[in-house]
C-alpha cells in the first residue's frame, strides 16, 4: 500500500539539483491575468470611454434613452444634469450618467 505512494513521490533530488519551476510556476498565473485583461478589463474601459464621449457630445434635440428605459428628447444640457422632454409639457431632470444611449433615426 505504501509502495505505491513511494513510487508516486519519485526519486529524491540529487545534491546540486533544485526543485525547478521557480518562475515557471508563476507562468500559468501570468497567462490567466493576461487573458483576463484582454477579455474583460480592456473592453470595459473602451465602453466607458465611448460612453463618456457620448455624454460630452450631448446637445439640445438629441433623442436619448435613459438607463431606466425612458425615451426622451434633450431640452437642456448642464454640467452634470440633462433635462429631457418625455412628452408634451412633461420635462424631467436626469443626471448625465443615467443617459444610456443616443438614438438614431434607424432605431425609431
């Protein structure tokens, strides 16, 4: 029973031979981080940059959708807020960050 365990352990390292795998042991961890960066972090940063650019370019008359799903037309743009016209005589004030997208003519 213990003989199988002894064979599985392998021979003892000779004097002058190291266990090996110093930096090689970290290679899978580094590869996982690189894959994680290119598949998750970088695309998220790109989307955040595009969203910030879209918010900076908002102007009166743009048709937008909020993160809550409300459709409206931009009436006024301030530093951190936007006033949207939801329907006739109904204007609502939103934080700029809650504007999810600017609609195009094709989406209507």
